[in-house]
């Protein structure tokens, strides 16, 4: 039977991490893997990017809150709801994206019979994160079987114990089937939010 893979991300909006997650999900499904993509979005939330019909989408309906006490309750609820979903899916491998979701996924998978890969998609030195989440990231990332970052700089910004489990894998690119360009022409495109972190 095909390898079962569960992918975990907060939502499937128009961001870069979301694009990479869907590219990965589509690629794995095309290779015959049994892929379930889990988000914490409300049911019926439509992904911004196209998802392969072979990928199962599951919205866990636990939206984050900005208020501190409610945020703590929602995070605990996310851990429990995700753990319940993963127990039902029984994946061989779990892959999660982004700091808070990585921490929630690490805690939700404790004691489950699945390998875990967490992927840090931001630069921890530039990302504004609550000190508690930063402390948890430094303490818990080393528990995962593997950490993936898109660049050496991101990996080097994390503690040595975490770096020991790290691998640098640049972002994938879906190249459209377009006519070849002239050999002497070059196009460089960069897209990101206009803020200090980027």
C-alpha cells in the first residue's frame, strides 16, 4: 500500500509557505503517495492555489486568536484536534510548516507511530515571535526527526542542537511549459510583503 503522508499548515491562503505546501502535496500525490493536507481553517475554506484532486483536504476548524488567554486555549485545542485527526489517519510521515504549527504538530505527535519533519519557512532572526513560542521552538525542534529550511542562513540562526537535525532544501519551482527564451535574455522576479522581515 502507498506511504501515508499527512501535511499540516495553518491555512491555504496566498502566502509563499502555502504555495510550497501545495506544490509538495501535489507532487507527492502524483508519485502515488496517500496524501492528506490538514489545516486549521473553517470547513469549506477554498485554497488559493490549485490542489490536486488526489490530495485529501481536511479543515480542522480551530482558528487562531490574537488575544493571549484565548490564544493559549486555541493552541491547546489545536494540539488535541490535530492529534485526534492524526490518530484517525495513521500516517507513516507527518510534515508541518511554520513555527507555531511546527510546535503544535510536535506536541500532537508525541507517542504516535509516525516520523516527523518540521519546516521553518521564515528567518527566525527577523520574524517577530512571542518569547514563549521562540523558547518552545528552540526546545522542541530538536525532538523532530528532521528539520528542513529553505536556506543555510535560516538553519544557522537556530541553536546547534536543532541544526544537527537540519537539511537545507530550497523552495520548489513549478516551471510552466512555455517556449524557450532567447539565450541572451534574463528575467529576475522577486515577490514578498513590503516589510522588514522580507
